[in-house]
C-alpha cells in the first residue's frame, strides 16, 4: 500500500470555477469542511485531501477501487491535493499554499470569459513561484456546449501564450458528473516526482492545526494538538523531540511588544490521510500528533509556524530585508514604496502584515506585525493595497 503521497498538487483559479468540485471528483472528499467556508459556499482556508491513483488492466486510471468494467484497480501513485481560495480578498491564502506545492491544477471555467481577475493573478503566482508542472482543467463545459467550449479553449491558449506554462495540457471536464476526470489523472501520472532532500535537518510548515478532542472529554483522556502540513526537507520519526517556532505569544499586554516562547514537544504520531506512518519525508501532506496543549492548536492557531528538530530551526525575526521583484502588472499603477506602507507577505504557509521601513532599488526592509521563522530558500509574495484592494505586486527572497 502507498502510505505517503509523492506529490503535492494545488488547485488554483478564479472563485466559483469548480476547484472544490474537481478536488472532490478526484479524492471523493469535500475539502470545504471549515464552518465559515460552508456558510459562505466558498473556500476561505486551505483544504486538502489525499487520493490514490489506480491503473486499470484495460488501460487508463481511476481513483476508485474498481474500474468501469468491474476489474480491480491497482494502486500506482498517492497524491495530496490542496484546494486554495480563488476570491481576490483571499489571495494571500492561495499564495501561502503555493509555497508547498509541486504541481498545480489550474481550473478555468468555460462558463465565463478567459481570463477572469483571479485567473490572471493565479497565473502570476505560477510564474512568480516558478511552478512548471501545471495541468489546465477546463470546467463546466456541459453548461455551454461544444461550440462555446472550443472558442473558450482558444481564449485559454491565447491567455497563457508567452507564460511559463504556454505548453501546458488543457483538459475539458464535467467534474460534477465525473466525466473526463480520468484524463486529468492521466496527465498527473506524467508528472515526474521531484528529487527530495531527506538528509538535511527536517523542516515542516504548518498549513492547518486542530484540537481533535470532542467537547466533554475527560481531562485524563484529552490528546494533544494535531498539526498538518508539508515537509520541505529531511525526515521526521515518531518519538522525535520537535520544536515549533516562533511558538506562543506570552505577552500579557496585547498592546506591548510580542514575546514568544518556542514550543518543545514529542512527535507522538504521524499519519497521511488514514494511513499511520512511523516516519515521514517530503512529499504529500502529513498530520503530526503532538503533546501541545490543544487550546493552542485549535482553529488553525499554529498555521504559518515552522516545525523541526529541537535546536535546528532558524531564529525567529520581527523584521527582514528582502530582494524584491516587481511583477510589472499593466492593471496596476507604477509607484514606489512609501515609508511605513502596509504590505501583506506570504511566507511559507502563513500570511503576515508588514510595514516598509526602507525601500532602495530592489531591496526592502520590512518590520513585521508578528514574529515569524523564515527559511532563506523560500520565495516571499508581496501584496500591496491599491484603491482599498489587496493586489499581488511582486515577490522576493531574503537578501
């Protein structure tokens, strides 16, 4: 049995273009489980689910246990899908998720002209973060019919021309009827698994965190918080002494400067989906059972934090100096950074507010509203406020 996923695959695209429905068609799970997502009928947090791709004796792939002809399907690859928000005001969450994906399903609905606003912005994310393995999924073709779908296909080709993904395959699907989803699986199987660094000190970004205890559970039966995310490098084993940084804000007065205590705990369990693991390496999303007070982990309270072996993580910082690359967007005015300008940064799996303290040529010095840990290798996305709207303006890395 394939216990750990080989690939993290993100779903990107404009709001209501069918990302969550496509994810459900592949994984047989609905990723919008957060209460606010259900209430608003849209993804507002990163959702994720695992799927096992299986091959059929007669050819082709499925994620069901049996093929269309009733034959048993053989497991060949396990994948993790991240369902990222498409709404413009939630772009920071989508960008944060982009930092931990190996490939992307770029969902574009045939029911609307291409490109829509977030379709443009997500292509900018793909280009900025250099995501090369992209499958374009043309959804809702059943709504518009063949002729309009073919014209829409040409719109997509025109839209991606000159980008990093201009040669990406375009697969039309009817996700709600599970039609042509097998063609998407066929394209996923063509993606080469990237080489993984399993020898370095391990690092994982927290993408979700939970309190799994049910209300009324006796104190003696309470279990520690669960953190989920993607391992960037190295290997974690059950029983490891791990550290979570920056940790817990211990400042009693919320108006004063934050002070953080890092969290030291034991890795009590590892799992991928419903599979129990003894150790875990990069690839796919994993859940860690810990001894952390569940009150700190509940409601995604630890999202954006970094996990590693005790004493091996970067020191937390409250400011950073980064090299900055502008996206030179035609739909945004060309203007330099203002002193004390507020920006939103996508770092790892977290988003954080920053204030520009100095801007010189392509370098920015930014003070942060909250203390964070940053891996020097990561790209940092920058959102600026234009006309009361947060827009992706560029990206950078630690200088």
